């Protein structure tokens, strides 16, 4: 199979799996629709809602080196950020914490 064909098949297969993508590695694959190994801001904006992540990180917060893409390393750091949010939010006495945490 050519790389282009593999990419097309991957998009078709992954397009139906966003709701069942449980691990962050799987979520990365869902958002990386072109298979480049990075997530562009366009890919993020088009697919972030499909992931059911709460809270949804801002693209700029994930793109630590400001190169307009999120690498797998930056994605792993975003996972830590999202997982830490409810913990720090619950312990906060400030009003920035949304209701429900």
C-alpha cells in the first residue's frame, strides 16, 4: 500500500472511533488526521470536540515551542495538564474553578 492509501484508510477507520478513543495515544491518532505525527491547529480545531476531554486544553498551551504544531511529547504533557486540573481546581479557594470540580 502507498502512504497516501494508508492515510486515507486510517482516516476512514479513525473517523468512527473518536467516541471510543480512551487512551491519550488513541486520541492523538484521532486528531492527527493527516498522519504526520503532529497535530496542527487546524486539526485540533476540527477534532478537539470529538475527544470528550474536559477541560479542553488550549492549542497554544499545548504548543510549548510555538511551532504551530503539537508533537507527541507535547501531547503527553497536555495529558498531565488536563489530569492535574481537577486536582488543583478542587483544592483551590479561588473563583476560577468551574462548577462541577
